[in-house]
């Protein structure tokens, strides 16, 4: 009987020491990188063969795994709804831009988008630059008047292009953009020459 108690005590002590070693190792493993983890496994490969997990460990693992799978499956419908909503918003936004907000030539055909975008960007940039060179109210009033005339012509050409997107009207609109850009560049150069003479 006494020998049985000693054997049982030694057996429990061995399991306790094993659990302590593995618990300490597990806590240290949280801070290991991939190379250190591989090194740990190589050095302790014998312990992997001797240590026996608890009988309920597999069932507990499967329960956690199934719970995670259910969580993922439960959010799939929401993800699908979000995906469909995102696609619909993109399509509607593109339609609104294409037929209501885009420049006139781009509404005719997307192939004009790049050249029209480049013209409008340079015209806008040169307009702001021209304002920086204006030093008195008279010059500003004159420049504002020229811009207003240009805007009125643009609206007329825009309406004509909408009513009849012919090759001729497309050519006229492109010519308008080009002339507007050249006029602004000439205006800026005149202001620069004027500042140079004054200095």
C-alpha cells in the first residue's frame, strides 16, 4: 500500500512538473518569432511525443473551431449586402457623373475625357495665375469681363453640343478650349512683361 502511494505521488509529481514546464514554455512562446518557434520545436521535439493532452482538449478545440466558423458564416450575409450596396453606389455615381456632372465632350464619349480634362485643368490653373498678376481694380474688372464673355460662349457651345454631338460641334468645342488656353497664357505673359518693365 505504501509503495502504491509513493508510486502515485511520483506519478502526480511528474505530471505536475510536465505541466509547469509546458505552461512556462507556452507563455514564452507568445513572444517568439517564426525562427525562434522553429528552434523551440526542434529542441523540444521529444517532449511533444511524451506529453499527452487532456482527453477533453480535442472536444474543446472542436467546439471553439465550430463557434468561430459559425461567427464567420453569420456575418457573410452582411458582407454580401455591403458588397452589393457598394457596387450599386459606384454604378449610380458613375451614371450621375457621366450624364449630369461630366464636361460636355466627355458626355459625348469617354474617349474625349483625357484631353478635355487636361484643357480644363490648365485653363483653371492659368486663370488663378492671371489673378495673381492683377494689381488694380480696373485690370481685375477687365479680366472679369473677358472671363464672363468666355463663359457665355462656353455655355452656348455646350448647349449646341448637347443638342447635336456632331463631329463639327466637337471640333468647335476643342478649338474653344485651345483658344481659351492660348488667350490666358498670352494674358499671363503680358502681365509678366509689365511687371518686368516696372521693376
